[in-house]
């Protein structure tokens, strides 16, 4: 993977730490996803990676009209940006049920759906929809082996889906399965690991259809398993990569079959040289996601950098020749995990053709926008 950023003529004027989006690379990555999937209709990208209205609009302009999200705020951001079809891939519980109903009423031009994996919740959601004189579309969340949410694809799953179909205030939208536990480095091994989950959810689908129950679509996978699902010859399958629109060094260094160059970079600066073999950067864990083990970012000009310590606003690294980097030196870095990194920032710089063209708000980084 080539991690070099495109040229940019105003780096010295940019604040740090900050994130910089290269718009042309975002567009290229969207196009690459479409080509790999075999068409925009086979994609339902997850907006959690970017949480930005402008990226939703770029997807829509490219022909991607189906989107996936995890929060009400992300769903609202996507709808407000013109997203035509939004799946909130998270169970509706508590106040989020009435928030979801309000969301549907507020954005009548957008088709919404949510997940369920519990029979009691089917009843609660159905009753809430009935009381508000509306209908809610639900996907049955099927556990493909991650053991996080979802129900095993057996008799209980069949009964829950049947209850959705039979409720006059619900719409059975299909089946959803996320296999984020599949992280094999080699594609052939990833395919082999994904196969049991694929076979189990397809068998459940076939059983439901044989019983006369409609199963309009299957929403499968994330970014690492994306290539294992788009190869299936089934027009009802929608794939849900998220990270790939921006990509990061975590996936970039691991998956050779996902050739998506980084579209987002961290800009950091040397703020101190606390010794003869180390530098301190303004890249603390309030600027770059702290969930991966160190190193949490690939510092491009310092390939031998060894992280020694990170706090809220500081990153101390050991390197071979710190004298080459005076205090104030700007440095590019690629985060290991882009999704939570973006969520740490209120906005991002945007560049194209070597020029800074503006800023994009990370609109859905919070839990509430207006609903």
C-alpha cells in the first residue's frame, strides 16, 4: 500500500492535530467499491466511518442509494443529506423507538428500517408503531458467529421473522448478518471462514421463503468480509463496507485484496524534542483513536518510529534521527482505525487537486442532532 498523500500547497497554514480529506480519493474509493461489488445496487455502505453529509452526497451521486448506520443521529444526517434508503443496523430499544418513529415522520422522502433479534421487542415496536399510526420496517438480525447481537439462524429466528410478517404495523425487510469477527489476512481463508455463516443465513432465507414469507433482501458483512459476499451470485445480497471509503493503515497493511488508498490523513506537528532520540507530537488519544494497540498511526516521515507513551494531547516516540525534525515540523500520519478517529473531530479540512477547498462537518459524531 502506498501511503503517500497527494500534494497540498498550504500545509503550514493548517491547524494540528486535524484531519485532512482528499476529496478525489474519496470519489475514487467509492467508484472502486462499486466496481468490485458489480454495481451500486449491491452496496449499502456504513456511514459510521465518516458521519458526514458530503460523503453521503458523493455516494448518492455515484448511484449508491442504500445506506447503513448505527445511531439515530447518523440516520438523521444521512436522510438530511438526501439518502434515499437508510438501515439503522442497531436494535431499537427504549426511547429510540419513538425517536425512530419521529425520524420517519420528519424525513418522508427516505425509506427507513431497523434491526430486531428479540420476540418481545417485536411486540413493543409493533405496538409503538400502531399507537403512532405508522409502520416500521425491520430486518431480523442473524448471528453469523460474532456473538454480539443477532439470533442464531434456527427455529427461534424463524418464529421472530414470522411475527414481523404477521404484524399489521411492521414490514419484514429481510435478514441482516454482520461478521466482524472475520479478519483473516488472506482472502481465500476469509472466504472459508465466512462460508458457514453465509450458508446458515441463506438456509434460513430459503426456509422462510418456502413457508411463503417474503425476504426482500440480505444485508451482509463489513469491510474485511466485503470480497467474500459480493462474489455470491444473488441479486438480493447487499454488502456493507464502511472503512473503505476512507481506509486506514490497519486495513491497508493487512488486506492486499482491498486496494483502497487512504483518503484521510492526520496532520500533526512536533511540539517538543525531549531527548536525543525522541520527539513529542500533538497526536494524543483525543486526536487519534486509542482502541488499537500502539502504534495507533503510521507516521509517514518516521517509518522507524517507536511509540513510548501517549496521553490526551501528546504522543512521545523514539526515532533514529530526531534532529531532522525541528519543533513545529508538520508531519502526515495515517490512523490505524479511521472510524473512531473521525468521531474525535468536529470537522475536517478538505483538499482537491493540491488545493484546500473547504471544511466538512462531522455532523453525526454526537448522539443527537435534532431528534
